[in-house]
C-alpha cells in the first residue's frame, strides 16, 4: 500500500510523531547522563578552588594544569577542612557550601530583605589557614568568575579566573598563568587596614609586579573592559567578607 | 569479491580524494577554518562529523519513503540536530574538558553544509547501506582535510603536536629554536587555514589533471 505523502493530514501527523519520538529520545538521554554531567561540573569547581589555593599540576609547564579529576574529590575533602556559610553576622558550617550558586544568590540579594548567603572555604597550607572566596562579575561580552585564596590578613595567596566568552588572545588571557600569578602576594587592604581591592591597572609602572602592597596588578594590553571587570568583581564580592575577616583578628 | 562491491567502495573512496567535500566541492569550509588551529580539536570534530553524517544518512535513508516532501528539509534538520545534541551530551558526560574547548563548534555541526548536502543529494534517494558508506566516505574526506590542516597549523604555528613540544621549547630556546627558528604566529589565525586548504587543492589538482575545470 502506497502512502500519499503529499497529503496535508499526513504531513501534520508525520511532524507530530517525529517531534514526540525525537523529544523523548533526547529527554531520556539528557536525564540519563545528568548525574555524570553534574559530577563533571562539581569536579571542575573543586579543581578551581584547589587551584586558587596553589594545589595544581603546574609543575614543569607554563600552562594552567589542574589536578586530575579522579583525585580531585579526595584532595578536596582532605584540603578544605571547613566550609562556612556567612549570613549577615551569623556564620555556620556547611559541608556543601561550595555548591551554593553565587549567581542565584546575587539576584536574590536584590530584594533588600534577603540576607545573602556567602560561601567561604577554609583550608590549611604550610600550617597557616587559607580562605578561598568565590567571586563573579561581568567581562566585556559575558560573565567572568573566579576564586581568590587569601590568608587571615587578606593577603592574596592565589587566584583562579575563568570566563564564558571573552575575546581570545585579549580578555580571555585572564585565565592564563602570567596574569593570575601576578595576584599572589598582593594585599587587599591598604596599610591602614581599609579594604581597597586589587586594581587591574594600566600605566601601573610595575610590569614585573614587585610592589605587593600597591593594591594593583598590571593590566593586559587590549583587554581594558575585561580587566575593569576583574577589578570590579574583586572590589564588590570580596568586600562582603571583610567584616568576617575583622572578627578573625 | 570482498565485503564491498566495486560500486560500494567507490562511495567511500571517492570523497577521500577525487570528490573530496572540502577541496573539490568546497563545502564545510567554515568549520575547517574555525577549529583547525590545533590537532586535537580537529580530530574530535572529524570523529563527531563521521558519527553524525553516517548515522544521519542511514536514518534519512530509512525514512526516505515516508518523509513528506513538503517538510523534508525540516525533517533533515531535526535529524542532524538530534544527533548533534547526542554528541554534545556524550562529550559533556565523558570528556568534559574537551567539550568546553569545542563548546560552540559541536553545535555548529548542525550548520555544516556537507551534512545537509549529503542528506538531500544522496540519502533521500538511496538505500541505507549505500547511504551509510556515502556518509562515512564524505565525513572521512572532510575529516582527513581537517586533520592535515590541523597538523600543519599546530606544528608551524605553535611548534607543538597534541600539545607536545616537538620542535623544542620556544621560551627556553631549545631544539630548533636554539638555531633561530621562530613560530609563525600567522598559522594560528583562521585565514591561514584557508591558505593551507588552498595549497592542498593546488597539490591535488596538479597531481590529477582531470580535476582542473576549464
């Protein structure tokens, strides 16, 4: 029996059946693979946090190398000893604080009655406590985010930056070693103990980054807006943690 | 008589050389420019296209008698899109870092003209087995050029292959760099891919005069 494939009714039925079949195949696949995809995202976050603390596989290369995904979970649980959630003046421990979506928290906080939950991770390195803080902001084209590791006096121990879609070769360079390594040792507070952040500065006259207490690192040429975005997200997001660090002293 | 008849093996072998989708039909150039700065993404892209095109050709061929001709382009598009989403999801689950690197290009397979071209020109009119071979051959022909271009661009542009420093270290000045060799920064930019493709076409046509049009 030959089907008249030109009939309108046939065309419509064919389209409906096709959409249903394809839709269910894809829905099944997506939900089947979701646990694996989620695990990958979690590992990536753990790798980034550990990277900011200086735990990485950078040895012998000039690229950014994370510790491998099969080891990251163990390394993360043994290195990050405590995770906190800061809500206003209340500080509580929460072993899943690193899963807090700071993008969602940021939009919820637009409502003035909402107390923003700030995640903070504490680890230990060379006998000193190190605190890792997630930050998020805007670059030229899309979101930029990162993690900053600081010690008790808010001196930066290491950073990690990433971006969703900055210009390759210019803004995208914020995730390169030569830019991120400059942040280590920089002071977030000025000599009087006032929060100043880090200015990604043009004309910094310090390309080798020898002055650690000037609250500035050298910008990437041609990446002004992305650099300003880094400055802004450090200023805005890290500042919220300053009251907590005052209590540590 | 082996596994493939003479006509069948022609379906696979033709697109590899004398009827190559990139160098002869000049299809799929866009992605050939975008992702060939390094060898690894070129290979992954080639494998993904082999999967999408050969499976897609079979699916279209199986449905060729029941697809309403009025909406056949949309049906083809849905088949490509479905397969591409499958590739994307599988990469996200099993090769996360790679999928981040390739991110947008996997999605762009949908717009790869070779795929729609083969669906429309071959799979709609041929049996599944022949369509499978045709898809395999064309995707392999595309992938072959991608890998050749990727090889030269990574080697000459960054002095590496698969990220390994095969020519020595350009910062430490070891290996070839010790005698004054410099990487050609142009090679990592997209226009150079076009020039490399052009060179391949030149070599191919000077070896086989039949390919030269009047």
